[in-house]
């Protein structure tokens, strides 16, 4: 959602920034303005992924979000996107979007039911396997849902990849590994392993994944962009890995709604 709103703001010509905690990173305590040379260990896996998707956009990390906001304003940014903004109850927001997966407890996305009474937009995840969902914009009463689509599959060199019918073995370290496993059914998925969210991969993990890939008689490992940024410095040419980029899909006019708020 942060990436999608960033695309909308970028197309509108608005100068904006992203403020993130940088969970578990070396910059979480003192904060930093993200630069291209920063590693995922310095700024966090999600922030590194976002920075690769949005070169040239100001991204600030740090547990002190108010400090990041002040620094962002000083750089002339007109709009600030708070990643995981529900954690910052001491900051007033002009637009609040709560994303809910009905198949999970509210808290797994760090949302809580009492917060839903105050949000501008509440949207529900629609998977291919479960369609218990709905959408509510308090002001207009529109209805809709969100899901995800693959935008590209790439090699470790960043080249387009098309596994076709070749068997693959998937893995991820997300808050919702099951969602990614379900998405991979678009491919010829032969097996899958999930790790804890923000898992820091080690060489032994890659050896285990190769072993499981071979046992499943798969040809490639496939992961998310978020996972790739954490293992890219550990793999060599010829390592059988491809990674997926995806994009959120909303069946309502998210762009029109966001622009109506900022204008």
C-alpha cells in the first residue's frame, strides 16, 4: 500500500517522503535519511526494498517518527506517508487506511479493532480461497476489496524471468507466508518453506533450501523482493533463484480518493 500510494503521489507531481521505523535495523535507534549505499542491515529489509522501488524519494528511518517528520519537512516534502502508522498514536493523520485479512487476527498487522472506529478507509483482503470480505469508506459508503498481482519475475541480475511450467520451490519470511504460498500457485509450485517475519538468512538456510528444492524435484527457488534484498549478497552466479515483485490491486478508485484528500 505504501508503494501504491507513492506511485499515485509521484504521478501527481507532489513532493513526498516515506517515514518508517526500519524495524530491527542498525538505524532504528538514531534514524537516518536512506541513501543508495545503505544495506538492508542498516535500514531494514522492507525499507531497502522500498528504496529500490522508489529511487530519488526521501525515505527516513528511526523509532522517533516525529524527528523523521520534522527532517522531512525541512527538505521540502509536502506529503508524508507513514509506514505502519498505526503504531504512532501520538501523530495526527489526514488519511488513515487500515488493511485487514479476515483469516488472521487483527494484531498480526499491528491493527486493533478499536482503531477501526477512527479510520477513513478499512479494506479487506480477498484471496482466491476465501472471499469473506468487504470495504468501507465512511464518507461515501463505497464497497470493494484488495488483493495482489505479480508485476514481474526476475533473475538475481534483475533480468526478466519466465519459469513457465518448470517446477519451483518457494520460500519467504513475511508476516503472512501463507498468502505468498497461495500466490505462487500461479506457477508450478512443488514445495514451500516459510520463515519468521524479518528472518535474517544465513548460508545454512540457503543450503537447506537447495536441499529441499532438490528433494521436491524443482528447478528454481522463488522468493519475494523483500527476501531477495537479504540474500543477494550471499548468492553467486548460477544460484537457481528467481524473485517476484507484486502490486496491490483495489477494486475501487484508490487514486481518486487519495488525490481528493491531498488536493
